C-alpha cells in the first residue's frame, strides 16, 4: 500500500499504464505528476510549488482543475 500521495499516484499510473514525469504528501504528488495544480485547501508547501491553485475541494475546485486540464 502506498505511503504518500506521490507514491499512490505512481501506483495508479503504473496500474493504468500512464507515464509520469521523472521524479510532504501533496508536494510529492505535484512533483511526480508534473502538473502543478494545488487545491485551495491544500498544504501551503503544495500551493507554493504549484503553477496554479484551484479553489478548495468543497468549492468545486477539483471540477475546475479538471476543466482547466481538459479532462472533462
């Protein structure tokens, strides 16, 4: 079982065959994903590292991030 969000993302990507960029929880996920979007209610270190900060999760931030990325 993964120990961090970054490791979880690596596991999920490997399971689905999705390539990742070469690489404290949210920060490692951003670094691994290569997509620098943090959630508005996320850790400050993740927001500082991000290129863009979405709204908080409970303010439809995930939906807005997916729209920005063209996922939906």
